[in-house]
């Protein structure tokens, strides 16, 4: 049986342009990220090899997930931001 760990983060840890990037990535897949959207935010698969040229704020979130052995990040607009990641307006 395979059980995956999921890190839940606020969408406030992503710049508005990064949120737009994730919506586009969920449709086109230019960077090879596995992204699923819903009305509250995003699910992003944490791959062992991080794609090149992704936004820095997203990269920081992926790094935190890797440090905590998580396979997925759930970005949720209703989640409270955490202290060790930057919060962005918008």
C-alpha cells in the first residue's frame, strides 16, 4: 500500500503571476509539472527533479515539501500562511 504525504500551504505564498503560471501549466504542461486546479487553489506534484525556470516562490515551496518528504503540495486560498515562507499580496 502506498500512502503519500501532502503539504498544505496558503496560495498567499505564491505571487499572482505564479498562480497564473500554475493555471497555464495545468492546461499546457510546458515545464513538466503535474498541476491540478480547483476553485480553492492547486495541487502540485513534488518531483525529485525540479523543472528549470520555474518561479522562485514556487521553487521555495517545492523545496519545503522535499525537506518534509512530501509528494504533493495543496495550495489552498483558505489555509493560514506559515512563518517560514514569504507572503505575497493579491
